[in-house]
C-alpha cells in the first residue's frame, strides 16, 4: 500500500481526505494563484458549496481523494484520482500543493499518487490536463516521464476567454519502468 505509508526519501505521505479537512481546503479554494489552474474554481466558492463537492466526492466511486501531509502532520494540499473509469481502469490525476510550493512536494505527490493508482487501485492508466500556460506542471510532467497526448483546443472557458489544455498520461508498464528512478 502507498496511501497512509511513510516512504524513505519522501517528505510527505497521502492519507484519505475526510470532511474534517474542509477548513484546510477552504484556505486555498479561493486563492487565485492556485485556482487559476482549475476550471471548477474559476469563481468564488462558498464553504457550503465546497462542503457539498467534498461530500459528493467522498461518496463517489469515481473519485479517490487524498490529503498531502508532512511529517509533522500538517495539511499541505490535495491529491486526487478523479473521473475513474473502472472498465478501462483509467483516472485523471489532480494535485494541489497549497502550502510549501517549490520544495519538491508537487513532484513527490505526483509520484505517490501515480503509485497509489497503479499499486493500490490496480489502474492501467493515469492522465491529467493542465493549462498550456502552466509551465511548472509542464516541467514536472516532462521530468517525471509522462507522455504527451495532445492539445485540447479551447477546452476551458475562464473569465478571460477560452483556453487550450495539454493532456499527458502514464501507463502501468511505464510506471513499472520508471518507479526505481522515482525512488519507489
Ligand atoms: C503545480 C504544483 C502541483 C507543483 O507543486 P510544487 O511543490 O510547487 O512543485 P515542485 O517544487 O515539486 O517542482 C517545481 C518544479 O517546477 C520548476 N518550476 C517552477 N516554476 C516554474 C515555471 N514557472 N516554469 C517552469 N518550471 C518551473 C521548478 O524549478 C521545479 O523543477 P526542478 O525540481 O526540476 O527544479 C503546485 O505549484 C500547485 O499546486 N499549483 C497550483 C495548482 C496546479 O497547478 N495544479 C496542477 C493542475 S494539473
């Protein structure tokens, strides 16, 4: 199991999110530097709306949502497997490092979340989309070895208009090849 485990060389672990994490999540759901990366969060979100979203997500068989936690037990952000399509064993990765950005935690989280997808949940494929302008995410996914799948033209509509999204993915056998170099 990857979830709930401390792995050597990792500063964070993943643990299942609960409704008790709502207040921690509210600290970032309306912060523009985080939310500008997500279509769902392109307008102000109330605590009630976020609570409903969290409740639905925790109940859903198409989502597995984790908190990123440091070794002091502090909440750092969320990491999720979403839109899980069980017949194909495919899921969309979502990551938010709300606190302590730029310290390698995003990369560690994507490694752990991919490992959870393939090892804990037996998935075949993980994919993600990011704004073309999210060069940090582009750098990280290229560095980790995700494969470029294509450009989704005008996929999202934000206040300032339509935006292209970049789609990338990783397959289970690619994870198996890469995991040693990831320290897993
Ligand atoms: C994207 C995100 C998950 C990255 O997490 P993080 O902990 O800040 O990232 P890390 O510290 O692990 O890695 C950042 C890497 O990007 C590089 N980087 C930082 N800013 C960059 C930029 N503007 N352009 C290109 N690369 C950049 C860093 O140098 C580092 O790479 P390195 O280790 O090779 O030096 C985090 O910033 C975040 O949650 N952003 C808002 C939400 C988001 O965009 N989520 C992803 C949507 S798909």
